[in-house]
């Protein structure tokens, strides 16, 4: 299998060239190539021919080549992991949209197909899908009745065991590669594989042999109508998603800055102690109403009212 984007494109180019040569008839005698000599080399010494450089591809062309190479198989693998057709297609699209956003990193990866497989599996097995109403609806069973027992057993396995089984027995990865891709230790991965095989053998004794299980996983869900979107649609969707989240981040930042500025503008500049709550005072005699005036108080009031308010006169208290 081609492990690089450019290897895959060169493989297709060479395959097309070979087909064209076979259809054109017997090859003609090639013209002798001119001798290339170096002025500083010895007489009669020829220089080795330069090796052909990799095909120059635009990022979009390289992405489309990787998508055409990996997407159909990844959709089928995601379906074996989840048992849901729409979720399998969505997982592959999200993985490739993430790859398009990080294309400088993915383009130089030594195994871009493995990078895409890891991202697809991570999204497909995310536990947050159970809260989405669309993924809680009943999924129709497999189209081929012979696939339904094995699919039922696979979906009953825990997700780590299901993923390890698909990588090791389905794709043929060795144990260290399976452990590295699942981010687990080698003994843990081996234990998951043994438990998964034991669960399948208990329900389906015909698949107790690892070679038979490998062949059955390779042909599982072959009759399902699993289609992947076009690469241009995935690229455009990834760009729209990136623009949306960029604008959302900008809007959130602007709102945060505005809220902070408003808080600074309206916040008090000095400490104001809070007003203590009222407390009931005990031991104060109750207020009583004023009673009737005595005769002396009445005569004194009349005298005060009859006297001038301002002048040399002074009222002196009369002693008793």
C-alpha cells in the first residue's frame, strides 16, 4: 500500500503510462541517449542520470489524491466501528476537514493514511454522539443477512476492544502499531484482542480461527451502500467551518473586551462600606401620649400667648 500522497500519485501516473504503452503496440527502438560528460571528469567517464523528482502538486490536488485513496475504505471502517452509515460518512468528512486545516502538517507526515485513520476513529468513537438526537434513532440492520450476527457482536464489544480488533485482525497491523495507534501499552492491547476474540468465538464458533476472522472482517459490510462526498465538497465545507469558528472567536473576543471595558468604566473607585442592617433596641420605655394641661399650665400658656414676642419684656418664671 502506498504510504505517501506523492507515492500514490506517482503510482497512478506510472500505471497510466504502462497502460498506454501496452495499448500502443510493441515498443520502438529507443534512440541512444547522448553521453553526458563533466569537463572535470576523466575521458570516457559518464555521469549518472539524475533521479526523477516527485510530481509537483498543488495542495488541492494532493488533498484530492489522498481523499480518493483513503475515503472509501475509511467510511467502511467507521461503519464497522459504529454501525451507523451517516455517522461513518460524517466521521470521514470531519477528519478530512481537519486535515485540510492542518494541511502543511499532514502533507509532510510519513503516513498520511494512518493520520487520517486515527482522526476518523477518534471522531467515530466519541462519546458525545450519544447526546445527538440524530444518532439516537434506530439504524436499519446490515443489508446482507449473513453480516448481521458479526455486526451485532462487534457493536456489543467495548469501543477500545472493537478498535483494536479492527486494526489488528481487520487491517493487518502488527501489535506495536496497533498499540501505538490506540495509545495503549502492548500488554493492554494484547489483552483487548484476546477478550474480543473470545467474545466473538463464544457467539460465532466458526470465527474462532484468527485467519477466518481476518477474512470475514475483510468482506464484512461489502454490500452496504456507503458513499463518501466529493473532495471539493469536503474542502469547501472545511473552509466554511473554519471561517465560521474564526468569526465566532472574533465576536466572542470583541464581546469580552466590551464587557471588560464597561465593567472598568462603571466599577467604583473607592471602598464603600455597606450599611449595617437595623437592629432592635431593648430597654427603651414606650412613648406615651400627652395628657391634659393643669390650671397653672393653662394660665401660663395664656400669659405667653398674650405677651409680645419681641421687645424688652421678659418672662421670668414665678417661683412657687
